[in-house]
C-alpha cells in the first residue's frame, strides 16, 4: 500500500525525490503520512482538494480489497 501511495504521488509532483510516505496506526486504521516539497504541496492537494480526495479514494479502494482500513494525510 505504501508503494502505491509513493508511486502515485511521485508521478504528480515536480520533485519526486522529496516525497516521503510514512505509515502509522491511528484508531485501528493505517494512516499514510505523505510529505512533499513545499513547492509541490499545491499539486498534491489540487484545486479545492480534488487531487487529495481522489488519492484518498484510490487508497481506500485498494485497502478494502485487502480488508484493511487506510487513508492518507498530506503534510508539508
């Protein structure tokens, strides 16, 4: 799952080497904290949060296929 998140986010940003994804457990759910360069933050969030929402849908769908609960948090 972490590799999926890294792959998608690195494809979106201008500085893929700055992308870091760290999994953590919160309330029985795996939360992938996505850290990107400050200049790429807008690209990952998208206009009105649409890109971030789409990424969350992809992660949630992939997680459900594995019978787990997962989401992402975007941090700068």
